[in-house]
């Protein structure tokens, strides 16, 4: 197995060295092994960073990411706890999907209205699509 330095890990993961250190401080990433005074990482650490970044891209907070990562690693977490947490997360994801579908529909209407005159465009209030519960379509 190749020994990966923090610089190489950051490069492989598409983040900066300070981001790697930040994730370590937030207990999202393990402290590296040291051999001959050089801290080394693994491919697994790179995959973990990629997961963290993708989860953030999808709208998860770092606290939520940490909870997700801990579902498989904390020895005292029971199957019941995992089920409750995953069902809660699934509900949140469904709500986000619904919001995104509503926003998409509104933006499609706005794009189609661009073929019409300026008065037709003014009737669409895109900012309302970002407010929960408003029917902007």
C-alpha cells in the first residue's frame, strides 16, 4: 500500500491541506498514522473526504455528515438507533427533493415565459420558490 502524505491526500481528494486538518479537528477524519515521523494516510481516507464533500454538495451539514459516518462505526449504536436516524434522514431528503422539484418547475415556466413578452415574465416570482410552502408554479 502506498504511503500517502497530507499533501497527496488533499490533491487526490480535491481539497486543500487545511481542509484535511479541519476535518480531523471535527472528528470527521482520523488522525494519521506516523511512521518515521511522517504522517501517512490511506485510500480509505481519500474516499471518506470524497464522501464528505459529496454529502456537503447535496446539502448536508458537517454535523449531519458526522452522524451518517458514525452509523457504521460507533460500537454502541443499535440497529434501532440506525433505523430511526436513517428514517429521519430519508424524510429530510424527501422534503428536499420536493422543494427542488417545485423550484425546477418554476424555473422551467420562467424559461418558457422568456419566449413571451416582458409582462408574462414579471408574473413569475422565482424567489417565492425558495420559500417553503409557497406554490410558485
